[in-house]
């Protein structure tokens, strides 16, 4: 990801990507996180003021890299 920052919400205007189970909810017990639907594969996106096209392109490119790193779709 180039446009999205990997960070917890800082109350600013930039777009963010975060892993709640590792960041904002790391101190919450596993059982409680499971009840809340927060698992290790959850990614939270907060959309900022960047260009919509830049954000979409960034997500698309990131997903392509992810799929390729996993050997493609099966």
C-alpha cells in the first residue's frame, strides 16, 4: 500500500489501514474479540481526503500483490 498508511486512527484526514486484532483491540481477550467479529484477518480501512482514483488504484494493486503472493486464485 502506498496511499493508505498502516496506523491506528490519529484523528487526521489521511486514509488508514489497520489490523484491529493487533492494534486497537490487542488488549481485548481473544474470546471477546471473537464475539465482536474481530479476527486476525480483519482489516479496517478509514477513508481520508485523497483522490478516490488513487485510493481505488492503491487497493487494487495491493490485492493483486496479495493474490500473487498466495499463488493466485484457486
